[in-house]
């Protein structure tokens, strides 16, 4: 019989230390070790995505302009319609689409509204991560 072991769920928290783009890192700092069954990883570059694909079920957490509340994007096409804030001018959506095609993978993205404070979103993010 084949190996049916489920992949570890990993939340990749994308951001940078630029103004307005630290929220995913603040969420990482607050939730690391506090969400059972999920591995949280702080990511500064889209190149880090590939490191996690083989052995992990990857979910991306990113700050997004133009959304009013936390939401899950189930497709990269839907995500690319927004204006992400992450990692300066690198297009995270482009890297996700490239990896989906190369690795035959798909990604879910948790979008956090730009401009929110951690106290406004932390509990909702914790609940959402726990539920997936």
C-alpha cells in the first residue's frame, strides 16, 4: 500500500520590514507555536515558496490592498486581481502561478487588509488558520 501520510500544513507569512508591510510578520510573531497542527514560517522572498512544496501543504498569508476584511483566495487568478503589498515590488502572484505550473500544486492565500493593526485582525486570523 502507498504512503497516505498527510502533508504538514504550513502557513507562509509573507512580508517585509517596509512601512505597511510588517503585519504578516507581527501575526507570525504572535501566533508561532500557538496554532496546533500548523507550522508558521516567516518569509521575505517568493523564492522561499519552492522550499516548502514537496513535503508541506502550503497556505500563504499576505497583506493585500483593496480588501476590507480577511479573506481566503482559492485561486491565484483571484489573488492577482488585488494589489499585494508584500516584498516590495516583486509580484508574489507571478511566482505562485509559476510554481503552480511547475510543481502541479495549488495554493490558498489568506489576504489581510492593508492598513489594519494587529489587534484588529489577530483573533480572526488565528480562528481562520485553526479551521483550515
